[in-house]
C-alpha cells in the first residue's frame, strides 16, 4: 500500500517537494528571462549592440536554463504517480518553445545581423515565456491543491504569488510590446506595427493585463491586503532596474515612476476590504484604478508607441524620452483615463472568474 | 459602514494626489527644469595619404571625430565619395567606433536636414560610422582606403552630426558646401593622374 498517495492527483512525499521546487524554478527562470529581455530592449535603444553575446542575452538565456531545470524536476516528480499533471505539461511545452528559440535566434542574428524586437525566433521565445510562466503558476496551484482542502487549496504564500504572477505579467507585457513598439524595422525586414493599431493594442491590452495580473495575485491570496501591492512593487522594481536605471538621462524620473505604487496600494485596499455590498464593487473599482496606471507602469517604452502615432518624424532619442513622455502625460493621457479604467475593470473581472477553483484546476 | 466610508475617502484622496502629481506637478516641474542636451560634433582631424596619385593607386583617408559638448545619444561621421559609382572601391582598414561602419550605396534611403529619419535617396556611395552613445569629449577614428575609378579630381566629403540635434553646433561643419542631404560638408580633393 502506498501511504503517500492522496487520491489521483497526489504525489509521493519526496516528489511533492521536488514538484514545488520545480514550479518555483520554472517561474523564477521566466522572471530572469523576461527581466533580461526588458533590459535587452533598453540596451538596444542605448547602445545598439551588434553581437548575440550581450549581457542581457546572458541573463535571458540563464533564465531559460533555470526554467529547463525546473521543468525537468516537474517531469521527474510527476512520473512517480505514473502520469504528468497538466500544469507540468504546459510548463514542458513552454520550455520546449524556449529551448528551440535559442539556436534559431542565434542563426537569425548570424544571417541578418542586428534584429528587431519582433522576429520569428523572438515571437517563439515570448510565446514560450507565456506558456512556461502559466505552467509555473498553475503547477504551484496544483501542488497546493494536492494537500489542502476547501478555500485554502487555492491560496498561495505571498512570496510564491509574486514569483508566479510577476513572470506571467512580464511575459504578457512582452507580447504586447512586440506588437506595439516600433523597434522591428531592420535592413532586411520591416515588422513595425501600424502606429494606429499599435496605440489601440497598447491602450487596450496593457490596462487589461495589469488589472488581470494584480487582481489575480489578490485572489490567490484570498484577497489579503499587501499581496497585490507586493506584486506591483516587484513589477515597478523590475521596470526601474531594466528600463530606467540603465539610461542615465532617466534617473531623475525614478520618483515619478514610483508614484505608480499609489493606485496599486489603493486598489489593494479596495480589494481586500471584505464588507462591500454588492460584492462585485471592489473588483470593478480595483480593476478600474489599476487600469489607469498603465501609462505610468509602462514608462519609458510606451513613449515610443504613442510618439509614432502622434509625430512619426520625431525621434525618441534616450535623452529626450522623458521630455516627450511628460508632454504626452498632459496631452494624450487624459484622453486614455476613461477607456483604460473600463478595460482594467474587464481585466479584473476576468481574473476573478479565472481565479475560481473550478475554472483553473 | 463607517470603515467603508473612511476607506473610500482614503482611496479617493490617494488617487487625487496621484493624478495631481503625475498629470500636473511632475510634468510641469520636469519641463521647467529640463536642460536640453547640447552635443557638439567636430571633425577634429582629416588626413589624406597623398594629394596626388596615379590611377589604380589607392589613397588612405583617416578621419577623427570628437564630441566637444554634452553626451550625444548618437554621433555620426560620414565620408562621401561623389566620384565613385559604387562602394566596391572603398575598404575600411580600421576603426575604434562603438558600432560597425555602414556602407551607403547610391539609391539607399538616408536621412536629411539633420532629422535622423530616412527621407532622401543617396546620390553617391559613402561610409557612415557612428558611436551610440558618444560620450562628452570622446574621440573616435576611422581609416579607409579608396581606389579612384577615373583620372581628374577625386572629391571626398566629410561631415559629422550629433543626435539629438538640438542646436547648430550639433553638426560639423556649420557652414560651407551643402550636400544632397541638405547638410554641410567639408570637401577635400585628390588629383588623380594617368599612370
């Protein structure tokens, strides 16, 4: 008799731990990879690197390596019960995409030199990041569901929530960046998005993604105050480290960037207060509050997307990015507040629905 | 109920502070305090191996660019050859720029009027080499070898442009001959005689 089996979804005790560590490594790897990717975009803007062997690529691919190790651990621990759990399968599929993107990216660099943000290997890479981070998140939830009962099954430790949600948020942001930033024109290909379509996608997708990820983080903690703020702070820290700090001319704007935490903490307070009636109000309100932060949270890169639509002939050089952005803050952003609030509410509702136990596991 | 009202009030106040700071106070103060970056592009040295050569013989050209102003996000040194039909007779011997030199062929889209965005088609081959960024006071040099295709005067145009182009000092030279890009150039000529 196997004393360690707890029904069909259970793992042996040792495998149980390995499964959790694997999930954490899968998500941490994507966090590294996505952070490296974000730094890589900034590095291209500032230094125009010409070689594949740039420091951000090193971070990116060491993140991929970490995810591979995590995925192998998920696979080996799942084998102890004779079948691979679907979150582990998702993580494995994502890792397979990541691993296949590496050599193709190297070959693409070798054939076409400096590549743009959107290229076939980059798209495979970012798709792999989304799948793997989703695999990491659901694996952690799966691990949790194996040993606990009732509402506790769906709750994760705050640190695990940040490790699971942040990579997914960054990877989804990477997908949106790929289809909105005008960085994909090279000597050989022009994959730059249409400026109007890019603005429409950015104004729609970013508020949705922010609200969905942060409300998802709150839901996973049982709407405990602090978890949404912690996840938001981790995103802000990643943005500051990878997009602002490498550029000397943007250092003075860090206090402005940190202001983005005010609405996140406010939304967290709204979401965690349990006595609102009707019950849906905090979800709509928190989503709307989070949605309006998109123009700040995606600073400075978002400047390029909107500038391309407003004045295609004006170049956003690193040293004038803040100047152009603050001009947009007063002219463009006021027009975006209402739609971004609405899309934030939609994102929060979607996260709330997906966050229910029935829909995920 | 009272807690809910307090919470709603606190959230409203926090959002009001957020919007006032991010929509008005910080953008206004940033725009008032911001000093535009003023890079100053210079071509500090041009050396030709000879002023007179025989047809078939190569001429060596060395061009040194300097940024005497604020750090430039990018500064270009351009060396144009109006007498060449194509770039096959140009060879980059060495350079210490941050990025690799680009060969611009006749018909390639290039920027004009110091705008930095492609707006005109190249009328003759040139070598464009740049550093991104180009630090304050830094100097970069490129050495070329060119083989003129015909006898007579072989003309070489040299210029440098720094970005962002915020003032007249961001380009060199500041006056004189204007090329097809509507930008000032310094002209050098080499007499090519029959062998």
